[in-house]
C-alpha cells in the first residue's frame, strides 16, 4: 500500500494528520495469491487468509481501541474485519475460521 497524500491541519486545538493510501497493491496481491495458490490448495492446517498492510491494520486497531501489544484482541479485530464483506477483496481463502 503506497501513500499518495498527506494533509496536516489544526481543528479545535487538535493536530490532524490525514494520510491517504492507494489500496490497489493490496488488492492485486490478494488477487494474485487467489489465482496462483488458491485458498483451498493448502495441505496443512495453515491458511493464507488474506493480505493486510500495516497502515490499514493500524486504522482497524485504532477504531477498535485495541493496542498493538494486545495479541488476542488484535487477532479478534483481524478476524472480524477479514470475515466482513467490506474487506472481502483482501481475502485469499474463502473459508471461515
């Protein structure tokens, strides 16, 4: 995911930093993985569920009020977001976990 814009401004005594990213790279990576390795071709219990960039994960964790160090909560946020239809383009494996 590449940053395409950054805007910094003040709003009611708060410094706001708005970053805009191009998600096409993430979507193309997920599409490539679906096409080349497929979600159901794994021989073990390990699955590539999807692709997530760190900036996007940071946004998800901030929305949920979860710290990066709270591993069980981070896993739950990722699971919830990846299973939602809103982020289905990022999924490689279509199963439920």
